[in-house]
């Protein structure tokens, strides 16, 4: 006897009570940064196109559909993003609010780009530009840190 998931695919994991969703985990983008001539400071931050993977990441990423971008990307009325440094004067903390109980994938990426417009000029990091996800901050359990790859 065949299992029910053979024809329909595996069930989706339930949405988390607070935090990033599977729809966000299947989405990627890169930052486009402008630097000073000596590469000592980020001067402008732009978000590249948002790309999506299929469920099991077996295919190359493709442009997200409008339906995928409108899916919940983060569950919660509040999304707190942080970047923490040894020099605490460089720390960045931003809180984003909504009234619908979640942020869409597109809204999460818009918030991330806005956050990085504040955060990146404090650093000279022009190498870590590929979004890899959101994870709980080890310093603030109510906040999420952005993971960037190079």
C-alpha cells in the first residue's frame, strides 16, 4: 500500500509560533553594495532580486512568484533584528511592527535591506552579501540576527 505522501509530497512543517517560516528559508537574495574608492566604508545598500528554491532545494533558484513573495515569511506582530559587535557602539537594533500577525517574504526582505542600510556603513564588510537566513540572537533571545554568506 502506498503512503499518502508519495503522490502529494511530504507535508509542510507547521508554521513556527514566532520567527522565520519555511517560505523565508526557501528564499535567497544578495545585497548590492557601493563602497568608497579605498573600500573602507559601505556608502549604499540595495537588495538584489529575491530568488526561490523548490521544496527540496534540488533545482537552481528562480525568480519568486508574486504568490511566493506574499506568503508569511516571519510569524509575529514584531520582528526585532540585531547586529552585535565587540565594540558596542557599532551595535544595530531595529524593531519592525505590523498588525496582521506576520510579515510577508517581501516585507521581511524589505526590512532586512533597510536594516543593512543602517548597519553596513558601520562596517567595511563588502564580502558577506548572500542572505542565508535569520537565527535567534545569542545576546537577545527576543531578536534575530541575519546570517550572511560570501
